[in-house]
């Protein structure tokens, strides 16, 4: 069953550093087994707040990706750039599209 990572990120450092590191992380993650898609959303009210949405085929695929050496070596680049993130995996309960 597909799962979605929802991760709120508050930038406290350079937005340019944040975009560079998260771009590199996304490029790495998109090549991992089970990766489906990714979006990075930016708050209109507070431009230092971002919400990351990433869909994975299975929760186990996401867990394996974030436990990999490749992820760990890249994510350290966010130290001092963001506050502590709040990631969690979610399952779809209801979905609707325009009529």
C-alpha cells in the first residue's frame, strides 16, 4: 500500500543552502526502490516554512531509503539550516478530484 511522507521544515539558515541540500536529497531518493513522487511546498504566509510530500510504494521502502548511508551523508547538510523537522508517514483514507 502506498504511503506519503509529510515533513514540515522551518528554515533558519540560508534558503539557497536549503534548496541545494534538499535538491540533492531528492535526486538521491528518486533513485531508491519504491520511490513514486515528491513535492516541496512553500508557505505563502511564512516563506521560511516548507512542507515536503513524498509518495512511496511501501513504508518499508521509505525506511530503507532513510537508513541508507547515502541519505545519512546528504541529510547532514541540513544541520544549522533547518529546525528539527517533523516527518511522518501517512496512508490515504479519502481522495477526491474535481467533478
